[in-house]
C-alpha cells in the first residue's frame, strides 16, 4: 500500500499555483493605460519587459517549490523501500531433501537461463557480480561477488534459483559440497 506524501504534494501544488498566478499577475500588471494626444486619448500598452521579468521570477519560484516536493518524495521513497535481510536459515525441507538425494540424481548437466541470471542480479543489486557458474546440482549456482567500494576480495556465494526469486543458500553442508566441487573443477 502506497502512503501519500502530504508535504510533497502540498509543495508540488503550491509550486503550480505560484507559477499560474505569477504569470497571470505579470500579464495583468504589464497592461497599462497611457493617455496620449491633446484630448487625452486612452491607449492600452503592453510592457513586454515587465511581463517577462515578473513571469520569469514567478516561474523560477514555482519550479523551486516543485523541486523541493520531488526531493521530499524521493527521500520518502527511500525511507519506505523494503530492506531485504538475509537471516541464517535453519535446515528446511528443501535443503534436507537435497542432502538426501543420491549423487547420481544431483549431477545434472544444466545451464543458467537469462531469467535465472536476472534473479541473481536482482538479489545482489548492491554488489558487483564477477562470475555466475552453474553447479553440479540443478537449480544451484555459484556466484562470485565483489563489493563496489571495498577492497579487491571476491566472495563466493551459493544461490538457489529454482523459485520465483533467487535465494542465497545458508545451509553449511550444501555450501561446502557445492563450493568444493566448484574449486575442484
């Protein structure tokens, strides 16, 4: 459910009102009546210089309000962004079943699809992915990661791509078996 950002909306609409009323006011103030001739004939004159000066100032002030509103909406979006926390998993039925599988069932030739790669890139959006390798077990990948601003020391992670979204594997036995086969290959 999306929360409404009241202050951002107020600033946005205030900026629009400042621009519209400023341009209308500049137009009305740029028109003036001049009296010329011996009989004081009225003549409507429009002062373009005054109009552009007033209109530019009100447009600038309105755009500043709109910019503040967008900045506040951006900060509010960051505040409401869901933060994904990877808690150490306890052995679940998926992992228990994977450990009980016979070795001949585990070894399957498979390749990583583009959809699987996309899942992995979404999972590790905050890190640089150096390499993605399919493991011996179907549905599990070995991912070599590097922090963007950290020292050059890549980490190896085991990722399960069998579900709708990729999940980092936290089961020590599965990690050990897959990483040992990765290093031996």
